[in-house]
């Protein structure tokens, strides 16, 4: 069954690529709204159905459910405590507070099918938002036809790896992926202050957003220093960045700054293994769930991981300098960072590659070439197959 869905993933990519390439002459689609409703409504209904009928990844779903009730009941000030395991920063806890409040208001039974659907809803909505941004960017900015935009969005919305992550597993990778996409779009347009804001929000939602810091720095270098530099512009952006940092601290303050910071240090320091179910270089060597201090070629795997990260950051800036005139450079830089880090660094979880799928599709919009679509297709299948080690049971099978 898993291999069948992997083949369906390839088939979907092939159909969407063919449709994208061959529908350029349909610029004025009279039934555009009907098509959009069909595609996006179908993608949403499919996700809701799967979210309602599958349990999700038990450990994380149980944590999200408990955290949502805890923060709604106790409030931010008493949320982080040694008596309960928590490994998410304050930003996502605000989301869970809303879920806890809604469950209480509607009197939804704890851990019921509807409760689990509610817990999965933020990721599902962010899936749909990413698909809409793909469509809008294709049609509004790049002036592709409506059908081309729909095919591009469908390649993401109906991708088995994407659906599995949010609707079946109940993971929230799509939430911070949306922040990455928005940051890249703002950087492309030279809107740095909104880019700072969504970057800060992404860091508050998931610590993995820090991986994409070089993309933001490349944008600052492009728009502040290389493009009509002035001290006024420099201090304007400096002040804007400081305001965002202050805003982040204010959002963390109700939880206690010490407790909030410890969430980042503990999360970034967790899972000290060479690979965690990741199909990457270390997994290829058979080092899945092997201690990262294990010696490999005279050095600990952890040291090799640090060297890899430094090289990735260096090459990111070199690529940014070489491709300043490339319209999709921020999406390309983001895809390069996350894919190379996933493939060669240590402590990589199988889901860490997830943002690359959306980033690669945006690259395909700006440079609609066959190799890029093949790259997207290959990584989409790879990401899906990595989940084979963690099956998601049907709710009905539990009862």
C-alpha cells in the first residue's frame, strides 16, 4: 500500500507538470471560481475526512491535547513546569490555547474524533494557505494561466507526503512552512519589515525556523547594503528588527522568559543521534538511532555535523552572491539549506525535509524546467516513504 501511494505521488507530479506545461494558452478561464472551489474545496474535504478517521501519531497528538487543555486551564504563567514534558516554544502554545478554549466552549469530549480533528486543523489550514499562495504567485505575479496556477497548487495540495504529515500524522510542519514561504515572498518584494515579523513568528512556532536564518540575512544584504545603501535605511531596518525581537520577548513574557528560552535549548539539544528515521547519509550508513558521539572517520558524527552546517551556511552566502538577479533566489536558498542539512547533518528527523517540498514548487514556478520538477517529485516520494516506519492507525480500528 505504501509503495502504491508512492507511485501515485509520482503520477500526480507527472500529471501536474504536464498540465502546467500544456495549459499556458488558457488565460481567461470563464469558470475559474468553480475550478478553484473544486480544487481547494476538495483538498480541504479530503484532509478533514482523513483527519477525522485517523488517530495520528499517538505521542504527539496526546501531547498537543494535554497542552491545549493545560494552557487554557492554567494560563501561560503556570504552563511550563517540570511536572509535564513540553518541547514546543510559546508561539505554538497560543495556538493550542485557542483550541483548548474552543473545545471547552463547544463541550467536545476529550480525545474524541472531533477533538483530534480540531488539533489537526491549524496544520490543515496552513496546507491550504500554502497551496493558495502557489496559485496566487503563479497567476498574479508570474502571469501564468489560471489552469497553470491550479496545476501548481494541486501538485502540493494533493501530494501524499503533505496530506500524510498534517491530516494523518497530525504534525504541524506546515504551520512554520507557511512562515518560510511568506518570508521568502516578502524578501522578493523587498518588504523587509514583514519578513522580519513572519520570521520571528516562525521562530516562536517552531525552533527549526532558525535553520532559515541565512535566507533572511541574504535578503537583508541584498536590500539594505547592496541596493541603494543609506544610513537612514540601515537604521530603519535595524529598528524594525529590534521591534520584532521586542515583540517576540513580549509574547514569551507571560510564560516566563527563562522557561521560554529553556524550551529552545532543550529542544535543540534533544534527540542526540546521528539520524532519527531519516533517509539521509547517516541513515545510509546504518546509523539510525545511533549516538551522535560515535566515531566516524576519526571524528564523532556530531563534529562532522557541525562542519557540514558551517559549510552549508558558507555555500548559502556564496550562492546568494552569485544569484542576486535570480527571481527565485530566496526559495532556492531555502531549499538548498534544508535539503543539504537534512541529507548530511546529524540529528535529522524524517520530517525536517518537509519545507523543501513547498520551496521547490515555488522554484518550479520561477524556473519551470523538467529537472526541477523531477527534483520535487523525487524528494516528495522520498519524504513519503520515510513515514513507513510509523504507521497511523484508523480511529475505528482502535474502538
